[in-house]
C-alpha cells in the first residue's frame, strides 16, 4: 500500500470501522486484493445485519404475541364478568318476581322429604 493509502485507511479506522473494509478494497490495486476482502467483509456485515434484523423481528413478534395474549385475557375476563352479571340478574329477577313460588317449591320439597324420611 502506498503511504497515502495507509493514511487514508488509518483515518477511516478512526472515523468508521464498517466503512474501512469497503474503502480499502476499492482503493487497493489488484483483483484478488479487491475482491476477496470485499466479499468477506460484505458477508460478515450482511450476516451481522441479518442477525440484528432477526433479533428485532423476534422482539416485535414476542411483543405482538404478548399483546394478543393480554387482549385475549381481557376478553375472557369481560366475558366472565358478563356471564356473572347475567347470572346475578337472573337470580335477582327470580328472587324478586317469584318469591312466593320459590317459597312454595321449597316448602313442598321439605314436606316431601319429611314424609319420606320419617315413618311413625
């Protein structure tokens, strides 16, 4: 390498470590010197970027799954609350509207049990 190229490479190292490989490969004379390091550098950077992108995608997918699970849990809780509310209203209607009938039914059951259980 020429002295100016060495200075250029050193300056690039201090500036940005990623661009150093590309700039040196473009400046160095010779097909092998240019193609081999360039290809290995691009492969290394590409794999690193792909890993970072995959990690980001995995994080996003996990966040989406957590949000979906939370939404499902909230829906289930709301459905359970609605069912409980419906049951409460049914019991309330039954107790308010059919109090006399309920008393008759319980008294009939009680008298039937007394008649069947006790033999004098």
